[in-house]
C-alpha cells in the first residue's frame, strides 16, 4: 500500500484515482488552495474511499483568509471527513496568479503569518495535522509554532526543498519530510540522511499514481527495496492520522 500525502484533485478525478488504485496507491491526501477547493475535497472524500480530505488556505491565497472563510473551514471540519489542514504555511519567495501562469511577488508577510497562525490554531483545536508549504520561511513558521508550545502542532512539510539543518529542525518538532521526485537530485543528501521513519512521499500533482516513481527513487537512494519504503512511509502517515483519532 502506497500513500500520496500531497496532491491536488481534479473536479472529476475518477480516472486518475483508478490508475492510482491499480498502481497500489490506496491513500491520497487532497490538498486545498482555498475555501472552494476545501469544499470540493470533502465532497470527493465522501465519494472515493482513497481520498482523505484536506481543507485550508494556501499562502498564495492568504489574503482571502477572513472570519467567513475560517467559519466555513471550521464547519467542514465538523462534518467529520477532514484529515488535515493542507495546504498552509508561508512563502517569502513568490506568489502565483490564479491561473498559475504568472509568478508574482509574495503576499505581505504579516498577511501570511496571520492566516497561518489561525490555521495552526484550527488544526490543534480539532486534533488535525498540518501539511506545510515552506518556501524560504522556516524561521517564520517555527516562530509561529513557538506560540503553541503547550500543545505543539504536528504534520508534514510538503515538497521539502530546504537545507539539511532545516529538515532536522522540523524533525525535532516531529514533522515528517515529504519527498517529491521533482526536487531530486537537489535534496538527495537529505533523503540519504533521514531515516525511512522520518519521510513521506508525494506527487503534488493530479496523478497520485505517480507516487510509485517517487517510492522507487527513494528506494534507490536509500539502498533498500521499494517495499521497505512503501511500508515505512505509509505507516508514518497512518500514525499521524491515527494520532488524531486516539
């Protein structure tokens, strides 16, 4: 059994989910960009057993986070189909236009931090984990976490592209490091340094079946079998999910 911890579903994902199922991918975490995609993810999780719904506001859309958006997300969580807040975080490098074709300057840091802090609080209060978007913002994200020291958040850093020191700082907080094949070979040394119990696999695409390729790439780097990577990384995700149910 394989798991894709970060992907974006199309509105009609039946064929891609069937391809994933045939490839042995039984769990997919559907990331949200905004309130609309949060709603869609919940609907799809009700329809497809593979799908674990995530809700949240992406840092590129953090200017849309307001009391009404938070109320809607909280109501979706209460419906019982939400597994994680995803994706949320801070991006000090760039922002992308609504059609994802144009790279823009990042949104103001204070806007991003306000939205992020609110979503961290939502996750903690509802026993959910986070799937983080971190681009050049590790210190800012960890500073927000320090505000919740009495009840620290947990989760996954998606599409990790930072340094080994940053990866280890997240690991000290208990966060898994998600590996995406497109970030290799830039983070090969990080994959080689971390143990299988410290990582997860993702595609960040609408084809979760491609997580098989990520699994094989990690196995090659770690000099282990694909089965060992599959077993460990899926167990890592299940532990996160089960923690919130305990």
